[in-house]
C-alpha cells in the first residue's frame, strides 16, 4: 500500500515537475511570443485569400 | 565560456543596484517580441508566471472552439490577438509587489472580458456562427459610447464590433490599424482625419466587421471624424445588412443646465428604439442594481485618486488609465466581476500605502497626463516611470464623472444616464468649453501637487490642437513644466514610439538636465514591435 502511494506521489511529482520545467522555460524565454510572431506572416497569406465584398 | 565570476559580474551589470531591477531596455530586440521575460525576483516572477499560465489557459479555451477558429481565420484583425500575453507584459514592465498584482487583476480581467465579447460576436455573426436566435438579442453599440442605456436590459447582449477589431487590436499591436487606415484613404478619405474613426470606417469598407444584431445604437460622443465614420458604417448596416441604427446625439455643452432635458429625451428615445426592435422591456430593478455597482466603482476610483494626491500614490499610470476606461464606459455596472476587482485593487492599494510602497526607486516628478493618449503606445505611462521617474498620477481620460447615481428614483435615473452619456471619457474634457479642458487641468495640478503636465497633442484632433497657445500661456503663468508629446493616435508611421519618447528625452535632458533612472530605456529599437 505504502509502496503504491509512494509510486503515485513520485509520478505526480515527476509530471508536475516536468510541466513546470517546460512551461517555465516557455514563459521565461518568451517562446510563446516568438512562436506566434513567426506565425503572423503566414496568417496574412490566409487573410488575403478570404472572399470579401469591399466597397464604400 | 564565461566562468562563474564573469557570469555574476554580467548579472550585476544588468541589475539596478538599488532595487534588484533588470535594465529593461536590454530585453528589447528589433523584431516583434522581446528576448525573454523579465526576472522580477523569485516571488514576483512566480506570481507573474502563474498569471501567464492563467492567460494561456484562457486563450487555449477560446481557440479550441470551432466557431472561434473560423472567426480567427475570417477576420484579419484577429491576428493581433496572438499578442495578448505580450500586451500584458508591456503593461507590467518593471512592476513588483502590489503594483504587479493590481496590474494583473485589471489586465487579466479586461482580457477575459474581450474574449467573451469575441465569442458572442462570432456566435451571432452571419459569416461565422450565424446563430439567428442569439443575434436577435444583440444590440450593437459604438465603441465610443457609454453603455448606460443597456443597464436595464439584462437579457440582451450589448456588443461593440469596433472594440475588438480596432481599439483593442491597436493596444495589442501598434501596426494593427494601418491596413484599415490605408483602405479608407484609398476610397477617398483625407489623411488628416483622426485615424480612429478612419480605421473603423476602413474595417467596414473592407467587409471585416462581424454582421449581427437586432439593432444598433451609434453616438456623436467623440467628434466630427467619428460622425463621418459612423455614417459609412451605418449605411452598410442599415441598407445592406438590414440592422436598424439609432443615432444618440448627446449635447456638446454638457455642463449647461438647459441642455439636460434634451439629453434625457435622447435616452428615453434610445430605450424606446431598443424595446421596439428587440421586443424586450426595460427592467428598472436591473438598472438600479447596475447603478449601485457604478456608484461603488466611483467610490473606489475616488479613493485611488485621493491616495495619488499624497506622496505615496498607488493606482496610477497604466494601472489607472485603461481599467478606468473599460470599467466606466463599457461595463457601466453591468458585470459584478469588475466591482469585485475594484475591491481587490483597493485592498492592495491600501496595504501598499500603509507600507509606503513605491513603484520605482525615485519619484522625481509628479505629472498629470492630459489630452488624448496615443493608442499604439499605451504603455508609454509605464515607460515614463521606469525611464525617468516621472509619476503619471492621473490622466485626462480617468478624470471622468464622479456624480453619484440615484439608486431608486426613476425620473432622476434618466437624467443620470443622460449625464453619463454626455460625460463619456475624453468627451467630458474635449467638449463643453475651455473650463473643462483648460481651467480644470490647473486645479488638478494643484490638488495633486503636480509639477509637470505631459500634454498629448493628437495632431488630427481639432478639439485640442486649437488650444495649444492657451495651454502654454497658462502653464508659464503657473510655473508648471508643460511637455508636449505629438502623435497620431493609431498610426505609428506618422510619429513612432521612439518619436514620442524623444520628445520627453529632449525635455528631460535640456530643461531638467537630468539623467534617466534606467538609461537602457531611453532609445529602444521597437519600430517593428507589437
């Protein structure tokens, strides 16, 4: 029983630690914004092809 | 490879010796985004990280909905929402402790509110969700409009199309309005019109507004440029989309008693128009609930302003400006979450005041920020304090009505709504005569013990430009340092962010003969930045 609980604790700790490690790296090095900044020019390609009724 | 000693020396070089603060200018790149996020010390960095996780969760929840994905790829302005976390970073730059917590309480809530607005727009939008039943409950409102006349319609949705497409977009990305300004000019609008209504008109011409709603209420609250833009927008709405529009015309001389009956009648007419087109009836109980919340928000704002008159201001600069605009004009007591946020902010501020907390190591100048601020550089206020130790105690758009609304008298309530409509942010100063724009500024300087006025000069705004000489004359007479900051509101191609900073830098160096608190912020390569 004790062994099982310890295993659960260890797994939870590893998952939480991994989550923190990855997300904090993304946060601190601004990787989220660097990725979205790279996406922006591609989006303009999509927007330029949307059919619109442009007029005054 | 650097050894440990060299690394320590490098870190020390980038830290402010007095307050464990990084040299913020070193985080800038010449691209869209920063090198990395700021290190604020362990506790504040962890707090900021947790709030960032919350924002990412909120954005993730928004984008997993198929309707929102469709909206994201339909509207060009939606790409600006990629920059939401960065906008919050820009407005929390250099903040620690209570200032950081106040900023997150406000900005995270505003971000959530905008996400909800987008969801609702896409739900009813004929191009995206096309939920016709929902659309029948939508009243479209002008972004420059007090939404008081919606306080008695709890089952209707009051949605602004211009807010997410233009107003918020420019806060997120300084270049957001440029494609729409260009489109409006391609269709013959002159380049010297205020870029705000110009961009809104451009969105309409480009067929980039969501189409929905049982009816729409437009207003005359800002200026003639706004009326011009509204004309083009309402033509498309009424004649092509079949959405009837009401023009709510509030009197310009709003301090005069003899215009109040006319203003009140406009409110009665607006309510009757909405009732006619939606089939919903005005609910006085709901109105008075909202009025109580407006009154509580006003009391909190007054408390913050009182604190800002002392040596230890607490809710000022960016933390005062954008939140006041949202809460006063767009929310109008309709959402309890904003009053809860007010209470939280007051709690943080009172605690910080008790501890005599300061946002930067040195408060060199106490400033009142006047005029219409540049939207593409809203975080300029935080730059003022971080770079030069100039504390923006309050700004023109935060000095709005503090009148207590009636909480039980129906006749008085109509006049209260009319009063608020007349006293929309900015308009309560740019219209109504020189007393509200010019004379009261010097009263505020005295009350707040300010030695400096940062005077935004929006070059396409005729309401303010005409009084340039009178401001100068009075400032000289009163011995107040008046620093003009020219800009073109939504268009950084005319005056860039660095162009704005240079006007302050020149005055600080040549007149005050001072050195910046953080020299790395004086010149920044942010022309291409979001």
